[in-house]
C-alpha cells in the first residue's frame, strides 16, 4: 500500500518521488480525483486549422476525435461507433469530411451526424427498428478553448474553463 502521506510530504518539499509515476494505486486516485473532473488539454487550434482537419487524443481510456467541422466549429467526439463501439477513426491525424466505421460500415460526418447505415432497412428494420435520424457520435461531455488551446472535461458539470484555470491564465496569456 502506498504511503500517501509520505508522498504528499515529499511533494510539499518540492520532491516528487520517482515511484509515483508507476504506482497503480496513485494512478487510480488520479483517475478518480483528477482526470475524471479536470479540464484536460487535448490539442491546439493550429493543429486543426482547416475544415476536416482532425487529431486523435486520449483522456484516460477514452479516445477522442478532435476536429474542425465543415462550418469551422471545433468538436471533440468519442472515437466510438454508435453500433458496437468500434473506433471509427484509426489514424492519429489527418483531414476527413467523414469517418467510416471499419466494422459494419456506419459512417458519420465530421460534425458527428450519422450519414450512412448500410442495410438500414433489411438489417435493422429501418427507422422503426433503429432510428437513424438525429443520431451522432457522442460529444465530449465538455469542450472549451482558451487562447487557441483546446480542452475537454469528462465531467458534464465541470466549472467553466476560465474559472478552472484561475490565476494560471496569466501564464497562458503571457
Ligand atoms: S461497430 Fe461500427 S458499424 Fe458496427
């Protein structure tokens, strides 16, 4: 069991013990208390300067497609097909107007809206069996930018990004 009090004392002295980087117990605490609540930096607007540009980034176990859609809006979608959860984007970065799931071929615009659902009628019973209209890749629970820096939060009730950044904004402004 990790001596958390000892770790904290070391950190307060300005010393970060190397073992914390490989400590499962501390990682579990970080997942619960930090990464599931905090705003996490996932990219810079300059990486997705043109409509269709995207990068794929992870927050904990979740993969996100961070993209600029055809209207120029920045979006972050869970990289997860609505059908069986397959990753719809397998590249690390690129430019695409659509993402097509390699499993059964469902496809999505880069704004997340579903556009292609092969054999919708025969395999799923059409709109009555599986409603296609209005379906879209799941968006990140929260997305915001500051000075071109793109952040997501897994917490739908996260405080506004600027409030979260607080005085640290000084350094980002600088
Ligand atoms: S899992 Fe994506 S189309 Fe089936």
